[in-house]
């Protein structure tokens, strides 16, 4: 399956701003181009120190349809790639069969804080090489069945070439213990491990099957008067990340302020709670967290591990504390948690009410990227905890990206470069050139094409961001072609156009 990269130039999609809020937003500030029907957010980048190499990956959502897509930018704020106009999440690079690939979820987000969609895996030419879906006997708030029930929160490739995904299933359940009714509806928090090559499920887990270990009464999410119906089921768990472990999986349940280690047999091995005097670990004062996302594990041994997470510490209805990126050492012998890093920018205090991510760029540099979810910012921190890069793509609480990443990436698209030329006089023209997704070219060679098809070199110009524009004079032909080059090596050739 090859995903189409041409964008519709018609009506903007009406999209939800963030997972937790149905409020629509103003359009994000955008940039337009002559060579592509794109209107991506204008990325404002501020650098205050040395950064690790890589591109910025986001999937912004607002009510500006063209630009609501999987997007790659460089550190100068220039667009590198825009995908099809659709709601996306978890857009990033990952390793599959020892190769770098692009992965992202695309689908429909609900105003209940979850979604239904498909995970797409692209190679370094942007051809779709795998499409991962999830079927089964799921119940949704909608009347019509879905093609795939993968939730937006997780699409994580493991080192055994499987994909970890989350899913939300509407389930009728007795909620009298929390003040509800016997026939109320709630969301079952589920995760699956899927073999990418075959799309077969190799592991499945349901939170509702483990009520004795994860009681509903412990959830921090109140039922409220408006929830409990099939159309608005109660979300006790809000599962939002899954990490493969030696003996099972670690999951993040936002509404329990906790990470749970799930054994391969499905039972809970332990709970790490962000609330003191709960869970199975003693935590220090800096290790307190709430409403978290994106639990990840590093350097796992029998004695302990390093664990990181994005600590929202806020909800759409409650502002508590500054959002932080936290990493801990989890001592499995003494059952203690010690804070290693607590990342925040004192000059730019953020309260992210939903979504978010923590990405360790490399153990060697110690740099970390935080995607702030409901706040349209991505920040890079150095090993000393200083913010060295801030990338903003919209007003606070007006544009969201579920997660934000920084990834190294090399790509040569399978489609040709685009060129548009406007004749300004008999022998002059303004030419604009772009090659969506290409990372390796550094200059353009421009050719006139005679009626017999013979091409004559006109000039070369350096690449200037996503789109390069040059004014030419002394032209003798009515046709033109451009070539994207790395030095003198041609990488891609446009079609011949009339001028």
C-alpha cells in the first residue's frame, strides 16, 4: 500500500483540539507554498545552547485542515515533510528489521480522549511497507463498526519486530461501588502486541480482567453525572503507553497516577505510584507525579532500572503544578524510587493538561526532548537540565500534538520534485522548486528544455528551506525542468513544465 501525498486543496477539516477538551481552536499561524497545497504551522524555533542532531517531528491538530498532518521540520523551523491531511499521533522514526522506518497512527480522535485508527510504517522513500490494524469484537460509542480499533496513544515497535498498541473497549459494568448504576458503561483499558509482518495478535491484556489487582475504586477519575452511558463511557484507566520488559510489560495508567508491571501471565507484578504511601515503592519528594504519560524504561537489570515519564500534573479542570519530565532509578531490591532528573524550563513554565512525551535522545549526550502535548511546544534539554531548544507551532491551548519527537532521518522520496514557473516577460520567469520529504539534496540545477526535448543548463541555486524561489532572465525556451542535487549528484528530477 502506497500512501498518497498529494493534499486536497478544498475545505479544512474540523478537528478536535486536544484529547481531553472538545473546544475548537483558532487556526494556527501557517506557512503557504507555491509548489504544494500545504499550510503547515509556522514553527518558531529558539535555540539557547548546543543541541543534538535531528529533525522535529509533530502531528499538530487545530481547525486548519491543511497542516493537520504528520510533519517534519528542521532546527531552523523550515518544513521538511508534510504527509496527507489527517489526524495523526506518535509520528517518529523507529527501528524495524534493523532499518530506520517512519511510523505513525492515523484515524479518528473522540472527545472522550481516545481514538480508532491504523498504524502506518513507511520506508525511507515514504512507501508504506506495513499497515497494522486491529479487528475483533470491540464496542465503540458509534453506531458503525470501525475498520481498525487501534487507539492513538501507543504504537511502539519492540526489538522482536512486533508492535505494542493500546485499545479502548466500551463495556457494560456494574459501577455501584463508585456511585454509579449496575448497568453503566465504562472503557476497558487494553493493550496488544501485534506481529508486524503478519498482523497477528501475539499477546492481549485487559484491565477489567484484573479488578482485584487494579480496583476501580482507586481510580483518580471521578464518574461524574454525565458519564456512564454507552455514548459517554467512564474512563477509569486511560492507558497511554506500553513498554516491553524481560518478564512482561510496563503500562502507564494516567487515571491511576501509576505505572504497572504486567507479567506475561497477565498478573500485576508491582505498581509504581506517583502518590506517596501508595503502590509498592517508597518514592522521594521529587518523584511525586500525577496524570502522567509515556512511561519508558532503560538499563533494566534484576536489581533495578531507569524509568522516565512525562508528568502532566494537571487536568483540563485542575491546574496543580508545573509540568515536568521525570526520570528515576527504580530499586527493585529496596523498593525505593530515587529521582535522577526533573526537567522544566524556569523561564517558560508550562501546565500541560493532556498528552505529552519524554524522549531520551542519546545516553551519551544525556539530551532529552519533551513534547508538551496540549501545549504546542517541543523542548530539548541538555545533560545539565538546561532548555537549549524550544519549538512552538501555535498558541498555548490552541494547537496540540499528542507527542513531539526529535529524530535523525535520511530520505529520498519515490515521487519527483515539484516546480512552478511564472513567466514575467518574454525572457524572464520566477521559478519555485520543492521536494517534499527529501533530506539529502543541497542545491537545484535548472534547465531549459527545447521543443526537440534537449535540455540546456541555465544555473544552479542553493537549497533555501522547503521551497526555493529564483528569478531567471535571458530565457529562450517555453519549457523548463529542475533537478535536486547533492553537490553535482542528481537525486531527483521534476517533470518538464511549460512556462
